[in-house]
């Protein structure tokens, strides 16, 4: 694990991204349109990838980067699937 201020900065950055994701949960639940919900869900997924990468750097665990990469790919596929489902249901995305 990285010692000193670098580790603290990485953990603080991860905490900031987690805070943003918690705030976006309201947009996912209450969003006025389906497009707002899809974008908010995509941003939360991207924030999770960044948090995993920051934690991997702070704790010097390169295996977490593999997890972040797989999660990023799944996040992309989820966005495409939800968009396709929305358009098939008559909505315009």
C-alpha cells in the first residue's frame, strides 16, 4: 500500500466519486424521463470504474484494474441494451 499523502489523495478522490454516485441515485429513481435515468446510470457505472481504479492505485493491487476493465465493458453493454430496449418500447433516445 502506498504510504503518505499520495494514498490519502487517492482515497479522498475515491470518496468524492462515491459521493457523486450517491447523489445521482436520486436522478436514477426520480428522473423525469427515461433518458435522464439511462445517463445517470451510465455515469454511476463510470464512477464505479474510476473508484476501483483509484483503489487499485492506492492499495497497489493491479488485479483490481482487471476488474475495473471488465466492469467498464459491462457498463457499456448495459447502456446499449437499455437504449435499445427504450427505442423498441416506442421511446426516442
